[in-house]
């Protein structure tokens, strides 16, 4: 028990140190006197729900923090590969959407799938298919039987999507990661990595100086999804997968509810 607790604390501490260090390094970079249009402006700045200008540096900081915290855990090789793949692939797909899709008003699975049906590959579709595919590969690495592998893939990709759904107000995604990750800490400790990364960045997220963006929330959600999968049997996987599919189906309502609760 003591050794497991020590490993969990180490993972969380490493994740927090790396996430905080990367974030501070990015914020300390000299800012250009004139903001150029296009991708650089999109990456450096974003207007939040209240009309305030924030940066997106918490996103890559969260990705690298979660990956580092995962890497130091004494995990089986397949589990470590699954977790790192899920985090980095989800973060990469989210970063693509942050860079390319910032001005795209379309939101939700349906809008991007309809565009794909019409022959347009949106950044949201790339994110959807990329994270879904990475989730299935990661699930195949940690699952023992075919049905478990598919369920694991659904949970990993679905958790990444869930954290994105609630990221409509400062602190909402961070709170979701902390609340959902806490029950998994006594197990393999995988939840400590995303929780540690969030803990290092949540103050500036709440202070509306930065935001996680698609880069950060999808990576954190994918890391949390792997932690859930590793700590569940088949019944747990079925329950989580069913809940996440329902959340995806009612995604607009979930986002709306978070807005209402946060604005009270």
C-alpha cells in the first residue's frame, strides 16, 4: 500500500512539475509586437466565453505533463504504450483542431459527420476519427478479449469527448478530471498523471489567463479514460461505455447544463 501510494504521488508530482514548467516557459516567450493573422494568432490567443483574450498554453503543458506523469509509473509495457498513445494522439488531434478549426462555427458529432458526408473533411472530423482510432488501438493494447478491447476503446475516446463537452467555462474541465480521477488513485495510479497536470494549471485556468483548449482537454480525458479502463472489469467497462455514449448523444444538453450551473 505504501509503495503504491508513493508511486502515485511521484506520478502526480512529475506531471505537475512538467506541466507547470512547460506552461511558464511558453508564457515567458517574447511576444511579437504585431500579431500576425493565421495560425500563429490562433495558437497564441483565443477569446473566451466572456470576451476576454486568453492564451492556449495550458493545452500543450497539460499534454506533456500527463505524458511525463504516466511515463514514470512502473506499468506493464502494453499499458504504458496505451496510455502514452492515447494522451499524445488525443493531444495532437486536439491541437490540429485548435490551429485549423478555431473559426469553424460547427460543433458536435453530427455537424462534422454531415460535412464529411458531403465531401468536406473538417478539423472536427479529423479530431473525431483520430481520437476514436487512437482509443481503439489503446483499448486493443490493454484489453484481453475482443469485446473488452472495443469497450476499452469506447471508454478512452468517450472520456476524452466528455471532458471536451464540459469545457465551456473556466475550471469545468479541471473539476471533471479531478472528480472522475480521484476514485482511481488507489489502483494503478494512472489517474494521478492527468490530475497532477490539472492541479498545476487550474489556477490560471480559473483566473482566465489561459485555457486548455481542445489540445489539453482531449489529452486529459484520454489519460483519464485509460485509468478508468485499467481499473475496471467487464461490467465496469459496459457501464462506463453506456454512460459515455449517452453523454455523446446528449452532448449539447450537458454543455448547456454546465453553463447554467457555472453562471449562477
